[in-house]
């Protein structure tokens, strides 16, 4: 194996367990690069006990002291960008450029957590004669983060730094497909001075997710993954009286007008649909063509041809996921959709391993078919085209989607762009941008079936999720002048 076996991280130590282990395959080659344990409720309980024991001392530190540890951690990550990217490249399949970009985004997210002492400030006010009220952010206790395979470094940094800065202790459950990156995260947090027990890792699959949702000492759960699983996690966690924020899937619509800038639109859409092999919830999924936008489509087809599997485009995460995508393409073709670009017929870069789980970019045109495009998430380098008679019609079509992560408008008309921004049913809007991900301090979060729970998972909006508000009202002496409050 290329890497040592993945292990749980509890109370500052990597621990072995006697549970069943499953293989971790690299999508680049199909080779087994490690194994990961299928942990149980008892393993989760061990991690929670360690976190609970560490909570009093950790939460007793000032916000400034906690953020200083995170700042040291940020420096360590900065010094190891390429080393971390190399692990992401092997276990997730991302190109090195994509993996480096992911780690740099993690650094940005950590920087936001380091700024929390300037953001999560309480208030003090003399509300009556001799009576003072103050408010402050208080930690919840032990919290848990359940993460997906597609961003094994960045997505944990959506949640862990903010949760830690606010005084919580964390149990992290990585994807069983990509457990190695999380282990490096644990090593670097310890090197930064994070006390033992404050951050813990429990590897596994469904049993670990259920244990996290059920454990009585876990106060809040974040989840990022598919919509069906997000719904299950949200229902199970909240039924156990926990806070839960569960991010699901998406099928992001791009409304394209005839006046769209040809080069900008084609290059941005191509990068959005092909980046990370389309395995991200903000990927461009559907073009709603309003009027004659064939020049944009022709240019787009030319642009995606530059994303050669193995060079500019990574493999699909697993053999099964690739088969699911091929089946989706096959079904679309059977229903009469036209394949403008067929990703089933591709040539790998000469340096790419023939056993890797590659698939080329695919563009499916439903405009000439009597069948309706499925509303399901595809999660791969597959882009679909439908048509609308007007911008209003396009917005109505977008509203029919069960999801609501992102919608973008490609146009040079400011009034149309404003109409889309105001009326699209999505939490993140782009104007001539294929991946409209907000940057810190703005928060990440969709609408509808793309998110279950209140608030967003990053930025200022996340602070309320990882903390509770404490209000203190005090009076120290009897006042000669009084009112109804004193």
C-alpha cells in the first residue's frame, strides 16, 4: 500500500481498532492505497468522552487564545500546501492544481476563524439605572462534522476551525473514500498546540453517521453530501434534539442569453462543469437557453475538449460512480437527447493510468427530444441543455428544480441579470460566473433541497450555529433613582 492504514484519532493519539477494514482505492489508478476501519458506536463514544473531558479547559480559554492556536495551524498548513495537495491528488484524484487550490481555500477559511475574536464580540449596555446587560457567545460542547469525499480538506475547514474557535470540541467523520487527508489535519492541529481531546476523528460508514446522530452528548451535527442522505441525517439528528445543518446536492441552472459574452461564457461554463470532474455541488449542470445561443454552445463544445482526462480533468471518485454516470448518459441517448460531446468516447492523456476511473466531458442537448430532462443530481462532468421562451420562462423552469444551491445568468443586460438575481430560487447567484461560491466573510449555503436547517455553514452566518447566546443582567447596588426595570 502507498500509505499506512487509516486510523481513528482520539484524545491526541492515532488508535488502532479491531473493526472490519475496507480498501481505499486511488481513482487515478484503481490501486489500493490504504485501508480504513468501519468504526462502531463504541468508537464514537470513546471520541465523545475524550472531547467532553477536554471541553472545560478548552472552553475556558479566551477566544483570543484559541484563535492564536488556529493561526499557528494556518502557518503550518501554509508550509505544507504541496504535501497536503499530493495526498488529495492520490486519494481523491484531483489534479495537483485543483488540490493546491483546495488547500489554499482551507487556509482562507482558517483565516476567517482566526478573525472571530473581532467578529463574535458581545455587547454591553446600561439598560436602566444601575442595571447592566451583556451578551456573549458561549460554546455548545461536543459537536460533530460529517464530510464528503469531493473536498477532503476544504469541507472540514468549512466547520472545524469555526467550531474550535468558539470553544467547542469536535468529532470529525471523514468520507471512507478519502480518510488520509483528515489524518494530516489532526497531525498539524496537534503540532499547532491544540490540546488533546479537542479534535478527534472516527472513520467509518453508515454506522458512524448513525452513532453521531444518536449520541446524547453530541450537541450539533454538520453534514455535507447527497440530498437523500442529508434528509436522513437531518431528521435523525433533530429527532434526538440536536442542532443540525445538512447540505445536500444540487443541479445548478445557468440562464444563458443571446447577448452573453461568447469567450467569457464558454470558458467559465466549461471550467465550472469540468473542474473536479464535476464532482462538486456548485458545478454547472444545466443550461437554460433563452433564444438562439448556439454560438455559445458551439464555443463551449470546443472549450470542453481542452479538458483532457488525466491532464486538466481528474478521474471519477470510484468505479461505481463512473458506471452510474455512463448509465445516465446511455439513458439520455435512448430517450432521444443528442450528445454534442460524448464523454464515453475519450482519449486519456498519455501519462494517465488506463485503470483510472476516467470519463470525458459530456454535453447532452435535450432540446430536440420529447423526453424531459431528469431532475436528479448527476455529480460528474455532464452538462445538459434545455430551452426557454423567455427569461421569465427560464426562471419558472429553475423554480421547478427541487434543488437551490446556485443559479447564474450569462448576459450583458443589467436589468435581466437583476431579474434573475432577485427571482431565482437559489441561495447563491452568479452573474457571468459559473461557480458563484461566496468568499469569506460571506457565507456558503443553498436553499430548498440543497440545505436542511437554518443558517449557512461558513462565514458570519455559521457563528450562531456553533454557539449559543448568553445574556447576563447585573445590578450591584440599590439606586436612589429607579425606574420600572430597576
